[in-house]
């Protein structure tokens, strides 16, 4: 604050964009908003004044407001943008608040001491307020710098595209109108200003919110190629907001889904977690299947479901997803490990059975090899962290052990830390398959809540299995004969 006052009173410029006084800068700031480029793909910009919308500062994070006011006081433009404005207009509580500005990341860092810069593909500033992080991005611009000044174009218009049209590096800065053109969906091209408390709508986002429609900005083929993850975002927004994907945005997904293979595996895992743990997992899965995205992300599961569209694999996965949605609705804990375990169980089981037939391995070894192969294969597309993949292996391995209930084995099973997850998984399998699994799940349901006497009775009721014991390995050696003669 002292440094800011010193610079303001001395009249020194504050960064590359501060060559004119703050008052003049503020007056010029409205120019990009008031004028639309003749070559713009956007419709005429609309200004929704304070009395015409429902967004209130009472519903905005105090930390986000602090960032907006301080950037404005430093002579920069700053707006709340995207999902937070969309959610507030829909009466939802935003998960986070994002800020966009004409200040470059280094300039944002000069204004905020509690700031750190992140990102390679696009440089961002994170302003940290305790556990809350306000993400500040610079206005994004177009990739071609033909109209830019020679001294700024090489420095600011640095972008890199792949052969498929995917943006690999995107540190391209521009105006607020260019930034709006670079947004993915019309409902995300909404900007809120604390100067006049108005919302600036650059792409008819207000209209599409009222129509409950997910509409892309620009040509769908180009936008999906720039960032194939937009296909996943379109599905997630449609289910989260109870909206429909516009035909122009929905139709190309089936053909372009293959581009998701070019996305880094860790990023795909993060996007899938957002889709599967937000209370709309079942709806998202059905759209992933219908748009052929599932084939690209989990080809083994997709193949099994295509062979039996309403079979046990489909039943297990959908039941697991519906159960997850119910737990999210009542604020119970959920984990990606359980969902991915359900999605990949039948590929593991199928591979295990193949190994039993082809190689003659025992059940445990075949299951262990199958688990390793399936997890190694999925890691090429979706980088499931080790803390989750280890839990998945435990749940799968315990499915075999749950069938062995004789002697003390049932008591030892209850001591397993992953017993509850494995039992819940067994119950879902029983609902999906029926048959002997139903009896097995019912037995374990009674056993875990019975007293000691009832537990022994349940074990004895198994008959011969209760007395089965693992065969001890016999040492195959000959006794050494004594070298001394018998007495």
C-alpha cells in the first residue's frame, strides 16, 4: 500500500501499460467496450445495467472484490468473468471467482504481494487469501499479430498450435473483445464490472441462459480442435445447469472425440473427476457413451458395453454412478477410486479369465496380472494417481477373498481397512449379476453385524467350506541318516 501511494503521488508509471495518467487510462478503458471490431465474430455487445440483473456484491467473495478494486485503483481494467457470473444469474453458488484484466501477470504480481504466477500454456496469476485463491488472467488475444506494433507483437503474440489445431502455448494478450471471442461458450462470455455494477454481454450469453442452451462461440470444429476438452466441458455444463447442448455444438463431438487422445492424461483425469463427483455422474456417463467419447477414454469398457448394451457391465457402472450421485446429494464422502474400480472391473475380470485359460495360472496370480495390465493400459489415457489405483487394486483383490469364508478367514476379513469399500462393491455386483453373488452379499451383511456366537453359527452353516483350510506346503526332503551305527 505504501509503495502504491508513493508511485501514485510521484506520478511514476506502473508497468508497461501505465504511460498515461490514471484518469486518462480510465476514460480510455471504456473504448474497447463501447466499440466493436468490424471483423469480430461476436454480435453487438449488450450492457445490462445494475437494475436489470440479479448479481449483487453481497453474493461475491470479498477477496474477489478486493482484487477488482485494487486493480482498478492501480489504473487497470478488471472484471469478474465466466462461470461465477453465469451461476449467480442462475441462482447458484459459484465454486470460485475468476478475474480478467488488461494487466499482464508480472504487473498483477506488482500490485499484490500475495500473488504467485503459474502456467505454461497460458500464464496466470493466483492471488492467495488464506485458503481462497482468486485466479487473475490477462485478456487473451488472437494468434495473428499482423495488426500489432512490431515492438509488442513478438513479445505478446506468442502462441503455438499442433498439427491438429490444438493450442499448445497461448500467452497471447489482447483486448476485452478479443478475450470474449476466445471464450468457449456464450454463457461464459459475461463480464461484471465494479465500476458501474453492469454486466457486459459479448455473445448473447444472457439470451442462452434464459433459453437454457449451451452454445459455442465461433465455429465448433475450430473451437473443439483448439482445445478438445471443450467437448467434456459442454457435457458437464449441460448436466450441471440442466441445459441442452445446441445441435451445432453437439453434432461434431462424435467425429472429433478422437482428438481427446492428444490431451495430457493428468488433465483428462481432472476433467473426469469434475464430471463424476459433482452429483451428475450418471447423466454425464450417458452423454459420454452417446457421443462416443467413452470409446476414446475407456475403450475396454466401451467394447464390453457394446457387446451387451444392457448387460452386467452397464448395470454395475450405472448403479455405482447413481449411488455416487445420491451420496453427493446428502454430502457424504465419495472417492474416484470406487467409481473407476466399477468402470474397470469387468475388463479386469475378462482379462483374468483369459489368463486362466491360456496360461494355466491360479486365480490369484491371474487376477494380479490382469489388474496390472488394465491399469497400465488406462494410464496412457487417464492418469489415475497412485493413491487411487492402489485402492482400486485392494477393492478388486478383496472380491476374491470375500468368497473364502471358512475358519478364521471371515474374522480376518473384517479387520481389513478396505473391507467396507469391498463389501459395498460386492453388493453392487450382486445387484448387477444376481445369482450366487446375492447369497454371498447377504451372508456378509449378516456376518459383519452379528455377535460372536452368531458369527460362528453363520460360518458353521457353510458346511464343508467352514472346515476348508489352506493346504500347508510340505517340505520335500529326506532325513539325514546318522553316520554312527545304531546302538
